């Protein structure tokens, strides 16, 4: 899940779907099985993204959660693009 706060509307991506929802039966809810990273941005550029993605990959592997760094990078780019558009 990616969340981006903007001046007008919070944006949320769940498994690549904007405004997606997490089902009540999802292991993230029923078993607390989830991993996350908080990424700081400066002028819409993620700070040390490679390090964040490496930690996220390690955590996902530990819990047996499928992970794709390229997919996360793509979703992050979408979130940043949408958030930037809200400020202009």
C-alpha cells in the first residue's frame, strides 16, 4: 500500500490499485503479516530509495510475502506524480 498526502485528497494504492481496499480476511489483517517502509522525499525525489527497497525485500522474504522492487518503484512514481499534480 502506498499513501500520499496532498493538499486536497489522500491517495492510496493497494496492490497496484488506486483507492484499493484490504479485505478483512487478508493475512495483513487476520495475522498482522505485513511489511512497510516510510520513504522521505525531497522535491518529489525519494531519499535513498534503494536502501528502503532492499530492507523491504528482506522483510518480505522473511515473511514469505511476494515482492517486486520494480512494481513498488512504479507505484511510488504514480503516487508522486499524482501528488505533484495536486500542488500545481
